[in-house]
C-alpha cells in the first residue's frame, strides 16, 4: 500500500468558492487507483483507500436491501445536495433539491423528534436492517486494521452507549445510503470528531464520473464495486456528476440502462451516548405526544 503525505493544499479563499457546488475534474490533480493511505500536511490521515476490500462480503440480499432504498428521497441534505436551500411560500423551513438518500439505523434526539429512536425505515424493516450487519462488521474490521486509533476512540463511545442503538460488534450506530447523485462540497455533521467515517461503494451498469474528491487537497478516487474508503469526513468533500451510457446526468439510478452507484456511509452519531434505553426513549416519545395533544 502506498503511504503518501501531501505537501500542499489550496487556500481557504479558493476552497470557499467551491463549498456547496458540485466538483468537476478541474478540482483534482491526483486520482487514486490502488490501495493508498493519504495523509494531510500535518501527518494526520485524510483517507485510506481499499479497493475490493468488501469483495466476497456483499451478498445479493445485501445489495437488494440497499438497492431497495432508492425510492427514499430527502430534501434535508443542505449543501450536500449540490443545490441551494430555498423557502416555500411563508414557511420558516428551507429545503434543498430532493435526492435519493436514506438514513437507517439509530438516530439521536434531533430535529422535531426530541427522543432517540430507530429511523422510520429501520423500524419497519428490522430483518432487512439485520441483513446488513455482516457488511457493517466487515467495514468495522477494516477500520480497526487501518486506522486503529480512530477505531478505538469510536469504539469507546459506542461502549458508553446503550447497546440497543449500536450495530453489534461495530462502533457504528447509523448508516446513510446515497444512490447515484452528485453531492455539493460539504463536511459531515453529527458524527464523532475523534472517529473516522467509512464509505463503501456498490456499482451496477456503466457510467462515468461520480468521483469522490477532497478539493482542499485536490485528491480524488473513482470508486468501483465493493471498494471501501476510510476518511476524515470533517474535511470538505463531494462527488462529481454521474453520467450513464444514455448520456443522462443522474439523480438516482437510471431506469433505462440500470446505471447505479450506491454509497454506504457508516458512522457513530455523537449524541447517541446521551440516549436512554429503548424503553426509556419510547416512554419519552409517548409523553411528548400526550403533551402535544393536551395543548391542542
């Protein structure tokens, strides 16, 4: 495996011009094609690219579960959607472009729901969620092997968390599954600063683009089927447009030619350590509903 320490990066002013925008080939000089550890100028790891690390791990059933999430769309990805947030009429809330992205697993007491819970899809599809656990354990094993200090920090937080919310034998609580869309340059929020994020890629059909890029360092990787990258998701990153053989820039799988790029992002949500047991959180949810009904 190549171990490369970068010597330069672009200026903050130049980076600011890219935030929220979809990257293009002009944003990178180096494309990783083989196993590599890339370090920032200060020596800290930026990413570890592991081609085919999950070959033989991903089963047809796992793919079908992840592929089946393609109909789940959200307007809450913010600048990661590659579009500006807009306000509808007189509403206070703002929305971004609808993209095929789903959060599965556990979620902390954030947003309007002030209690910890499994996401709606997870609660409805527990057997399918459990089908993914061997994949998540394999990802965790690679994290432990290649970034042991970050793995240890994340595992320590997972061990402080009620185990109902943690994927067994991993330091993960939550997974974001994205299907075939470009992301604006962004940093991830809500995951553990001391940990490390992971991104697995599943590909079907033929397409060009979709490169994952760290524009501050002008480094990119064209991830292929069953590739895994371990990465500092608090560094700005984004994905280029995906263009299928039909000539279409995709926002979701191509229904004509079947081109598809699924990214599976596994992480530990920082605030999960503050969650009670599943029973305690369910009681909190019931109490909130009763209080809400009493004020109507």
